[in-house]
C-alpha cells in the first residue's frame, strides 16, 4: 500500500489525494459509490490517499473511521478528518485511541463547521477543544507511542483558509497557522478558492514564517452550478466562489451540460497546474462524487499544462472591490511582489478606549510580575477562605465583567489572549487560539450580523503594535471545573489555565 506520509516526504513526488464525502447512510448505493471511487484510486496508482470527511456542514453522515477501515483493507491509504464540533475532550481522546487501535494514522485536525441538523432539530455544538489543542492531544499521544513502541501513532495535518480579503481576517488565519504547526501539524491543506495570488500568498507566508519544511497541499474542486451557488452564498464556511465566477459557470452549463462539464475539468486542471508551479507539494481534489474518470481527466490535463501555468493566472483573479493582499505590489504576471503590506486601520475610538482601559487594569492587577501581585495573592487567599467575602467579590466581578465584556462566568478568563475581548461570549465556537476559517467579509460564520471577535482582536492589537502576541504560545482549553467561580481568585491562587506561566 502506498503511504501518504512517505509520499509527502519524497522531494520528487507531487502528491494527489481525493476527498470522499459519505452520506447519512450505513450502506447501499451511496456507500458503494464512495468505496468504488477509493478502489479506482488504488487501481489508478497516482493517488497517495483518499480523505474522508467528518459530518461535513455539521450534519450527520457515516463515520469516516468505519469507512476508512474498509478502504484501508482494500489497499488504499486514508486521511481521516477529525473535527472538534461533536465531542468533548473525553470523547475526542476516546476516538483518537480508537483510530490508534485501528491503525489509521493520517489525521486532518479541524475545529469543524458549526453544528447542523440532527435528530429532532439542531445538534448541540461542543467545541470543547479547537484544532490547535486537538493537535496538542494527538502529539502527546505520539510521544507516548514513541516511548513505548519507537514509532508515532499519528501523522497530523491542519487546514487554512488563505482566501480572506481584509487584513485582520487574513493575518488572523496565518497567525493561527503558526500555533497549529507548534501544536504538531506536519502538513497543510488549504480551503477552496479561485485566486492565484492568494495561493501564492500562502507560499510567501510559509517562507516568511520559516515553515518551508511543512508541505502544503491546495484544494482543487470540480465546480458545477449547484456547488458554485452553495459556495457563493457562504453556506460552506471558508470556501470562496465570487459572483463573476458563478456567472461564468452557470453560462457554461446552461449552454451545454457536456461543455459545462469539460469546462469544469479544464478549470480544475489549470488551477492544479498553477499551484504546482507555485511550489505546492500536492493537490487535494474534491467535488467528484460518482466517476473516477473525472479525477483521471483532471490529472492528465494538469500534466499537459505543466509548462504553461503562468498564462492561466489571469483567469484566477481577485473578487470585486478592494481586496487585501499581504504582499504588494502586483507584478506583470499578475502575482504579488515580496514587499509586506499593511492597510490603514479604521478609526475606532470607542474600541480603542475600551482596549486601553482593559489592558491597564489587567497589567496592574492580573499579571504575575505586577508590582502588587504578592499582596493581591495574599488578599485573594483571605477572601477565598471567607465565604461572605468570596460571595461579595463574585457578585462584584460578575456585574463589572458582564457590563464590560458580556462575561459568561467561565471562571477561567482568557480575554488577555483575544485583545481583551471575551472568547466565550464573542465566539460561538469559543475559540481561544485564533479565528476559525468560516468568517466571511469579517463577519462571524454563525452570527453574520456580528464582526468576528478575532477580527476585532487583531485590529485592537495592531493599533497597539502588539498583533504578534496572537502567535505567542498555545492557549489551553477552558477549565470546566472552574465554571461559575471567580476568575479573579482563580488567577491569583493559581487555579486557572495560566497557573503554569506564573
């Protein structure tokens, strides 16, 4: 059996994988179709692995673990999508042990889309861990396996969405990527977009952050009018299909469905040739749900176009408006230069005042190296020992933080990691290590009427010249045992997630 990990490590090998999407059925025609695609991929011999999605869109489907075991038995390597949406940390660890036992070591670690429809309504979103902490968990399991058996159990990767068109969204993605790599990700897979400069931008960021040893794979999708409309509407978080491209695709298929199909294959092949020319280690093909012949046509055509990729760059341009790119200016070939670029910050006097006030209070009272820290620690102990004082302080804290932060009383405060904004009330996924990939035009994936809390955090921190703090360390998950207790006392008495840093 070919090994995805070995192929990624081979300097001369361009890796190709195929995404399989199970449906909400345990058997029947849909499962047979998925398995037949995997079998055809093995027989073709050019693919390193197939990847299997994990409840895409937050909707129930056949477990990738069960299907993956059957496909591996056929002789095809498998990448398992592992999301944090549906399980708490105990369930996540149990699933990881199951995968370890089953011998499925290729993992794509994802936070996951927000929860969709389940039995009798919407499923409860969990998000106990994020993708960064999932990677940390799997890395710890690897360390134990290496000590015991001399070999790691998992080969872990992460996803990134470079198709963000404001500075705050864009840099929030790249800063979180650093934390994912630090957490243990050993390869990168992009989300889906159709902008050659954004694909190039990830390569430039990878070089700027000294991540060139981490291979990157680009997502390539067979776009039909149906899938293009869904992506254009924002219903698949992190994917970007602009209005102009949607109109082009609809016109191609309206004119002649056969012509539309061949145009879709050609578009996928041209984009694949571009990313190969830009230095990507491989491609991850999606959108093929029936015949493997389509995958073969994309691969064949990509090879034919290998020497001509630069002439297609103009076909994969930016969306309308004034999109942000991290590197400027544009060269004659339509790609970016090497100069880093920052856009002007919008004036936000209220946010600025709130940030300065919260930062000043934090530095004075909630830093281990603050001048008053020893005194505050002794005072906290006295208050904690007196039930009445503890209740009084808790009431004062709850009122102040509810007013200033819409505090959710978690007892394990993380505002200092998010530009002095609350990740519990500000983010439906409770993200503490950076933005998810689902924001759109700076708006939250789940609550589009609100600005993404990480966009706000980046802008506040950049105004203070402190945006690089978003790359520092890895923030542990929330300590649920502290729920509805005083985060002020928990900090000073060394009970919260910062205890190891004091």
